[in-house]
């Protein structure tokens, strides 16, 4: 019988089946229906070469047929189609969570000490395995204590060549990242390539020592200690609150980091190439030098923001769990990016820009693939629109891109969720379809507040961002009478009747941002729990600083964030007070409006979504103070 | 002394002053400081020819200088610069309310029966006045019982040639529309051109009979009686609720009407011309035939929506007055528009499209002026963007434009507030500045919920619209058990414990729309006061109806509205019930999400604005029902 993982609904690909022995022992299915005697073996592997009578041949599945078609397509294109393969990998991969890497201890280590493993298969030293690296004719990998020759699997691997990243070493660490691999279906595929076991001389408690297993994150760069680390591997870190809106342009070392995997190592940037593939499959390669010398350099000042920024806020206020890193406010930063126009490069590669702009080609999307196997796409519209300012970027704030931000080359899609500004860019593909990656087809989508188990196909990928704002600093000053501006007339009248309404002077500030290049036109602030509102001062960060100088804002639309500040007195007198632990408190609110007069939603209950994306309700900060004169 | 109306802060233009006698009696100023003896004469006119000692010469003002400069510009351009003049007119005009035409009875009629008017000035029969129409060498007008020769004033009239609309007749009705004219400042100007009085033979109670006064709306076309009239003159009428989402394409006779003035009469469409003016002042004229034959015809399916749609909803729920027509839901409609691309016409007129797209010209705005003197502008970006689909339109739903919708030519700026899709289009001007019209500089703007007396210069004109949605139909059916989909699991559990929760089956429907071509991706519906949500079905109106047929949706972006429907059971059992007049009630909510994942604000308190613009909070409808079996 075919081994099916119901969660994925996919079967063993046809090629594998024909390569494998005709009959084999049924593997455990999913945990819900696996026989008790298999329970400890779910995560361990035995060769499947033993023929049994009760296992009929698996039926080639739709999945296998799809991959076959894809394989023949690959044959037609000389260069390896990284994007397409990454795309299919993700389709194949189904759900996996990079937000919460699987760090749970393995509960079923195979106990191979003393060596009771299949005596018919050979033992290999790890030093032998290392010789079979990515450059060898027959690449090997290890998984736990087993050795696999993956030579024949590589061309069929849905994830493409990325599997070679582990060649000559252990795949364990990668599967900790791509946790979807930890399924019976994948274990079964792997089992076909088992060639032996790691020699007991290299094992401790049946496993290679951790120091023997290559850490995929070994090449990750050092980071500024001021960044607030959310996860170390992959690296996710937010800009600290106190630095967040300290400057209009975020220093590059304080720019928030959102990596889905490791940081690809670039040994020789001069030999780094970008491949551009057009609809007809034709490709053209560009070195960094080509990009820098053949095209007009362009600067764009743009904020990038993670779709999960303020997720913690949503979780807290909706009082419902959200799935993903619990970012506070700092998964947004603003920089000056320098590169060349994607449209210029596409035109150079032979893409008919004007025809495409008129809608007369099949081009609908531009797919980007990064060196670490991340991939995503954007609609063709902004990619071709001169005013869309989509760039291939090699510099940030006047210096080469830092490794964490895509060195040596990344996409910049301003006004869109940062997940489309693919880092370590290796391949650009003009296509009639979206990227099929996990990050395009899942994860970066939203559903209604009632949907807990989304059908991902039912929502479009996040592209342009909605409006948001946040309070990043609150500085409390002296006690003072309430300022009239903080209240409406009626409120003031009431207030003056209650002798001397007082509060504390406060200086607050923060950012506002909207996607699609929509300028922030107004920021409303409330110091009194949303009862009354006033307008914040929008900082004039785009002003030309002096004669002969340029505005720090580059680009055709308002791609940067807008900083704001507000001075007022937070009412903490009797009427407004709410005592907490002997303190008087008030809640500050901020909400922004963009040029399309889009407003932020008031609360989270109605925009809550299971992935906690686009948490853009009014931002609220509770401020408490000891009572004046301790009264 | 110079007569200054402090509200406007402007003085008598220099030309007027030099043309007028050197000294004259001071006219009453504004009501706040006018001498009591003048109070009854504020709205009547006396010739100012009597020289007095105490009236020094007025000092030419900045206003006069501005106008002079403008006049010399006009001289440089052969064709009358309608847009510029309309612009200046509006600057000059300051505040006037077309939303609430001044229909208050005149409180100071000059009592001229028997004829105690200045005996030194001649009397004219209205039949004499009629000879001095727009085509005569010396156009005259009457105001109340006075006759004016406006020949010398026409070139200086800030409103431009539109004043000729009244030539040969009375200006009274126009001033009821352009109520700003009813100021001492304007009365004073007019007084300089007094040449006599209407003969008593044509007066009744000191005024010409109403039937003798030309009604500016005489040429307005007949309308479909199903339209819900908000004001008759100018015509403002909304599509009735029962027809609103009955069809995807609104029949042209049911398309909502928003006229700011009268419908200009077009005697001979074959001689109708559009003037296109470029940055250098050069102009080119196009007949309708030119447009239809020289350029590629383009169809765009787009909704147009008034910025005041749902204003009544805002007024009701914010419980605060808003200034403007209290539209319900029907100031939105959807049609197929046919015309030619504005960019194509601009290019033909000599405008360097590619240079402008790259930002290398001074072009920042495209101004539109209509034949009735309405004017507005849009930023250059969407005007030049092929995907912006900005058209010059001559047909609607496959037939020539109806008179109410701009016959013979209008602008279509999809995704933008309808106020930019200028009707009866006469002139297009590429400019470095916005239209200076009332409708660009005021009215169509928003301010914070705290702002009751806005500084109009502090907000940008509404262009792209934010997201909105509405329930247009609710059909109640039988009593039934609650459908699981209407409640979340927890709610269901609670519900099943309270024996047989029941409600009434309901079929509801409506529209959702977002500006900027942002597609509607989701419509959330709540049948239980916003406690739980479910997703509505989005109608597939853009589907290709059959083989060889075309989608009814034309254009590069999602310019049309999206219709939706939802079937459910409105909970009216004990837990949810709220009895009103013996009935059980529940409130239905709808809210939409667009492709930039913009959401509607929950309520109106925080988006209330004094003009009641862009009322796009969740739409809510209270549904009540007799209890089941009268229990």
C-alpha cells in the first residue's frame, strides 16, 4: 500500500517508486493511526528493501505527475531553475513553521550502541562522508546515524539544489529549519538512498557529536548587541524601542533582521551572478559589476516592515493566541537603498517593457529567489511601473549591503510587505504565475477573525501594506494644568468645574507608515483613553537640509515612514484617573490616516487572524504615575 | 476708505478702481460693523457716483495685483483660460455651500413700488435686457430690479466667462448657487456697472416675476422617477436601495447624480471642442470626432462614488452634525465607460509622456474644467500611468453619455473620488499646481474628529478612496435553528445548552469598494451584533459569461465595485434577543478588506469630520422581527 500522510495528501513520486524495489514494508502512517509496535520507530529508518506480500505497488499520484512535468521543463532550460524548484519544494513541503523552529528534543533516538544496526550494510567514518561534499560526483549526507547517497535524488528533490548545502555532512540541522521534512513520507523517500551507517567510532549515545554536525548558521555574521533577538537561528531581531525613531534613517546595524534561514556565504562577490529568466525560458546573467556599470543607479528611501510587526499587540489585546514571532514594534526600519531599476534590467534581458505595460504579454508576476532557498513574487504591475520604484539593491545607507540585509544583492519592493524584498537575490523570473513558495502561498496571508484553520488558497498574498502607526517614546514631565488642546470644549468646561484638573506633561513620539507609497497625512493622538483627539506634529524629515543639498527622501512615492511627535498633558486628575497600585493611569492612543484617507481599525477583535499578520489597530500605551504630592 | 470684507481680506481690484469715479460713498462693510442706517440696504444697490470728501481712494490690493498678473497671462493665451479663471474665481469666492443652497427668503427687498429709485438713471424693459445676451457686443444682466452692463467686467470676472451664462437675463438664480456672491464686497463691484433699473411695468412688488427670471436649471434633463432626489437644483439624487446592487452594471438612468450646478446645454455636439493646454501654455483643440477617430478607444468598468456617500450613517452614529447632503448608501454606482486615454491625448498635444513619467518635467497635476464652471485636478502620476486608466469618456454602458453624466465628454479617474471625474469637460490643463477651485482646495478634504473649524490648507484633497462596504438588501425568511456558521464553537456550545436557539433565515447582500484599484478580497458579515463573523460570498461578476465573450470588467485594476451576498440565520433567541416594541432585534454588520489588507474603521466617533466625508465605518443594519409564534 502507498504511504500517505493525510495532512499533505501526497504520495511517493513515480520516479522513486520505479527506482525502488517493487514491494516493501508498510511504514507507519500518521501518529493517529500508527500501530503501537511502530511508535518508537517513527523517526528512525530501516531500509525498505525487504519484499513482503501484502504491500501492493503505490499508485503514481498527481504530485508525482506534476513534478514530472516540471522536471521535463527543467530539461528545457539549461540553467538550473532555482525559483521553480524552490517553488515546488514549498508546495511539496506544505506547512512548516520557521517562526517557531522545532527545538523539541527528539523523543525517539535510535539506540545503536552497541551496534545492533543492519549488519549487511557498511559503516562509514564521518571523514569519509566529508569527501562526498557538494563538489563530489556522489554527494552523501547523514541523518542521525545513517549515511545516504543522494546523488540520484538531487534532480528530483522538490527543494532543488539547496539540498547540496548539507552534502558531505549532516542534514539534521537543516531539517530543524525545514521541519516539514520530519514526516513519514519524507523519511520513506530518504530510506531509499540509505547506503550504510556512521561508524560507532564517530558516535556518542548513537549520534554524531554536535560539533561534528555542521551548523547551517555557522556563516551568520556577528550582530549589534542592541538589537532585540527574537530567535538566534534563524536570526530574527527587532530594533530596540529607544532607537526605533531616534533617527529618520535607521543605522544599518540597527535595522531589524528577519531571516527565514541562514545567511548565505558569498566567498567572492566579484563572481556573484544574478540570473534573469524571461517568459520564453531565456536567461541572462549579470555580475554585480554589470549591474553597477550598465544601468543608471537609483536611490530610494523606503521603510521595510515585517507583516508580523506589532503581532504581540494583537495577541495581547485580542486575548487570543497568534502563530508567529511575537514582535513588539521594532520589525520596521527605514533606509536609503541604492541599486538599479528592475525594469531596466528586465528590458536589457530582452523583456518587452512597453508591450507588458500595455498588458500584451503573459507576464503577470516577477518571482525572486534568494541564495538560501527563500522565494517570493510580486505582481508585474509595480515591477514595471517607473513610479513603483522596484530596485535590485546593492547598497544601504551609502555602504554595501550588510550580510543580514542581503549582501551582495537584494530586491527592494517599496510599499510592499518586506517579505517580497528578497535578500541574497540569485534569480529573477518573469512568469505567468506567482511564486509557489511557502512564503507566497501561505504564511503571508490573512483571514477573517472567525477562521482558525485557513484554506490558504482563499486569500491573496500580502503585497501592499495597510496603514499603521505606533508610539515609540513617552517622556513624562512635571505636573501641570490640563492643556486646552487635549480636550474638546465641552470637556474643558467640565474640567474647569472640577477644581484644577491636572496631569503630567508628556512628550510622545513614534512612527506612522502606509503601504503602496501612500503618504501619511495625519496622525491623531489621544491622551485620555480615546475620549478626545488632537493632531501630532509630522516631522519634516524629507525637507532639503540646506542649499545645494538633496532631500533625504528619494523615490516617486512616499515609501518612507513618517515620524511624529506630540506634546501635551496626560490627564491624571480625579475625573480621568484610574488608580492602579496607588498610581493614576491613562491610556494614550495613536492612529494615522494616509492619503487615500485609510484609517486604522480601532481594535483587534475584528482583525485578529490566526497568523497574527498586519496588526495595525490603534496603538495604545498605558501610562501610570505616582499621584501628585502622593495624594 | 477702502471697503474690505474682513472675512475675505480682499480689496477692490485696481482696474475697477481706475474705471470707477475717484471718490464714492463708503458701502456697508460686513454685518458685524455696518452702520444701522445701512442695514436695510445691504442687499440693494445704489450707484456710487456721488463724490464725497471722506472717501479716500482704495489702495490696490494683493488680490488686484494677482489678478492683473493673471490677466496678462490670459492675454498670452489666445483661448480663454477657463480653468485658470475658474480657479481664481474659487479663490476669490472663498467659502460657499453648494450642498445647502441658500434658499432663505431675502430679508431686505428694496421697496421700489412706487418707483422711488434714482430718477437720474434710465428704466429698461426686460425685453431690452434680453437683447443684451451673451452674443451681443454689450452683455447686460439684472440683479433684483437693477440693470448692469457687465461688458467691462467680464475679462476681470474671477469666475471667467461663466458670467455670460446670465447675460440678457437675471443673475439672481446664479447667485443662489454661487452664494458667495452675496457679500458686500461683490455687491460693491457690481454697483460700478449699474446702468439703470428694470421698468416698473415688469415688476411686481419691486421684483421681476419669477417666470421672467431665467432658471439656470431650465436645460436640465428629465430624470428617472426612481432616483431619490436629495436636491432638485442643482440635481442630486441617489440610486434607490432596491436597485442599488440589483445589477453589477448600474443602468445609466439609475446611476446616482451629483451635480454641483446646472447641466450645460450642448446645442451642437459636432461643434463641441475640448481644449488641452500644456505647461508652456500651448493649446490644442479636439472635437468629439477627433477624439473618437484619432485615438484607440478604451473601455473601463469602474464604480464612481461621492465622497459624501453614507454621510447620513456618520451623522446618525457619531451623533454629531455633518455639513452636506445626507446621502444614504446610494451615492455610488458602477458602469462601463468608453473613451480614450488621457495620456494618449496629452501625447498627441505634444506633452512629453516618457519625460514626465520619469519626473523630468514640471508637470505635477492635470486640471479639468467643466462647462458649468466646476473644476478639479488629479496628480500627474495616475494621469500618465497606463495602468491608472484615466480616460476622456464619451459613452456609458454602450450609449452616449446622458446629460446628467457629462454629455458629450467627461473625465473618468477610476479609483478616485468621483469629484475628480469632471463632467461636461471643456478644458484639460497640465500644470505645476492643483486646481485652485473650491472643490479641490476645500469641501473634499477631511480633518480630525476634534476639528470643527478646519484650516483647509492643512489637508490634501481627497483623491484615491478608502475602503467601504454596505448592506443594501435584507430579506427575512422562516424561523430556523441557528446555523453553526453564524457562531464560533464556544458560542455554539453555549447556544446548544439554551434549548433550541432560533432565529430567522436571512438573505443579505450589498456592495464593497475600495479606491486606487485595490480589489476587494474579503467581506465579513456578523448577524449577531458583531459578536461573531463569517465571510460573505463575493459575486463573480467579472467572470467571462461564455465562450467567445468578454468579461464585463475592463481595466488594469479593480475599479469596479464588488457585490456580495450572505445567507444565514439571524439569532433572535433569548440570549441574543433585545426586545424593542415587542420585537426581537439583532444588528447586522458588514466590513470589507481590500488587497492592501486595509480594513474599515469600526465606528464613526474617531473618523467623524465636519464635512461628513468618507463615511466608511462598518455598516450596520438593525433587524427586528415579531417573535416566533408571538412568544
